[in-house]
C-alpha cells in the first residue's frame, strides 16, 4: 500500500472510530477483509479474554469469559510479531492445535501499550480458509496504536 493510500485508509479508520467507537472500527476493518470475524483479545497470563467481536453475519455476541491461551491461535501472536494461517488444516505449525478443525484461517497482530509488552491481539478469523492481502498488513500495523488509545 503506497503512502497516500495508507493515509486515506487511516483517515477512514479514524472516521469509523469516531462514529462507532471500537465496535465501529472493527466493522470497518472487517469490511476490508474476506474474514467473517474481527476481534480484539486481551492477554491475561495464561488466559485470553475477548473484549470486542464483530461478526459479519451478525449472529455471534462476544463472550467475556476467559479461555486458555493454548486453545487459541492468539498464543502465536507477539513473539515473532504477527501470525497468519490461510488454512489451519494444511499448516503443520497447527497439527496438534485443538481448534485447527474449527478455525480454518486466522490473522493476528499484537497490540501493545508500550514496547516490550503485549496487551493482546487484533485478529481476523474464519471457519473457512481465507487469507489477508499483503498490503493490508502495514495498514493494520499502522492503526494498532490508535486502537490502543481506546482500550486503556
């Protein structure tokens, strides 16, 4: 994504955030992707808690109950940075993962309050194989700090 396109995308993101808060921002981000779900998860030690969830079909509400980190693809976000799988059944990194047959695709990036710490993840996921466009990743990385301002 070239710089002018990134600036326009960032402006549209900010407008979506102003109109609808974090939930409106997730709806905007979801519309830019092929994934059914877009969410923000908070890392709480060995647990992960869903803070916000947008379902393109509007049928799922988020459950604030924490789940074990090991039961999520979020566990792979952070150490090397982003984590992506376009088809979990064909991804050998996920051969032993308990959710590989439920969630077929995932893209997540770390959200952080300050360097060296991870607050949680911003992610797209789906029960069908999907992939994120390469030029979407720099955009998501650029808006992550703006999201964090609304999550503190």
